[in-house]
């Protein structure tokens, strides 16, 4: 990752105060997604660290879906959604976890991950609860997370430590 890409990402982030609840400063990547060149550069950068060790890309709802779709096309592999509970048709596997402002449950489809090498992606790493739960779900489904990729890591929340070395984590910008 180049310093130029980090600066480009930083310039395209939008801070949204008190969202989704008071006291939370949400990092919105919508301006980055709307910039074709920046979005393409982000996809290329994450694809480069994933290498050839990927059968399927798992994207965490909702902005991770956007990354996962583009990455799956770039890498020539499949895609699996990691969704909020109740959004996928059964059968699914689910896991609950804590995040910086509450708790949530996510799920994945059954029988799509068995024996697959998985690149797990999301837009922002905050406390690490969502990525950890997603990685554990993938393992429960018989897959192996070979790498994780995020656009922005909120270093001050130390989410990286919550991942406990589950797989190599690649971030394009740390704040």
C-alpha cells in the first residue's frame, strides 16, 4: 500500500457525528465508492495482498458486500455474503458479538464454505467484533480465512487485537 493511496482514501472519507448513535463518529466510505478511480485502486490493493490463495470472498454487510463483489470479479472467484440475522434464507449459521455501541448477530449460508480458502473483507475495522465473528462463522462452515482486508482501521479502538491472529489482516489506512 502506498502513502498516496492512504492519503487518497483519507481525503474521501466522510465523518458522520453521532451515527448510528450519540457519541459514535461513523466513518462513511460512500465518497470513496463514488470515485471510480479510488474505488478501483482500493480493490486492486486488497486483491494484491490476497494473492492466489482465495477460492471465495466473504463480504460483511453492508459496505463489505460492495468490496467483496468487486474483489470476487478481480480475483476470479466466488462470493459469500455475511449478513445480519434474519436476512438470508435458511439454513444458515449464526454468531452474536459485541461492537463499540451494542451487540449484533450475523449469519452465513450453510454448505457454501466447506473446504474453501476465504478472503474476508469489510470497510472499517473498529473493535474487531464483527470481523472476529465472521471469521469464526466461516470456520464453523468449514472454510479457512486466509486473509482479511479492510479499507480503514480505527487503530485507537485496537480491533486488531480482538482478531488474535486469526488470519493476516491488511488495512489500507490506519487512523
